[in-house]
């Protein structure tokens, strides 16, 4: 069963991988220590966010922010969020990365016997 440390590490690793792919393979840019540490930290926050919104105080803490419905709303509504907050370029990319890290939390929780609630 994934705990906070696992969610932190997986979220950070997902974001770091996206940073490496984007910088090295898409833009052919050098990686920076600030970029590596920053994106790992950013991803760690995303990986932990579901448990910050709904703290794991008991085995049945998974509610709306741990649900498949929330994941669908986040994915379907991401373009609208980008419009409302006027996100372009980097902002959209970072928002997508954050959602990916949040999704890593839901993916790990879905692998447990409790799974994820639909709503």
C-alpha cells in the first residue's frame, strides 16, 4: 500500500521524467539543477495533494478528491481552467504536469484493496 513517502517519490519522479523528456528530447536543452530540483519538488506536491485535500486519517478517507469522477472532471476541465487563468505555454505545460503527478497518486491508490471510489 502506498504511503506518503511513496506518493511523494512517485509524483516527484513523474514530474522529473516529464522535465527531462521536454528539455532533452523535445527542446534539446541542457538540464539545470534548478530545473531538476524544482520539477521534482513540484511533482512531489502534486503526488501528495489528494491526501492534503482528504487526509488519510482512517482507511475510508477516500472521497471526492480520490475518486474517478474527480479525475475525469480534472482531465475534461483542464482546458477550461487554462482559459480562466489565462495560462499559455509554460503555464499549460506545468498544469498538465501537476495533473499527471496528482494522477500518479490516484493510480497508486487504485492498486490497493480499497481501490478508488467512483464518486
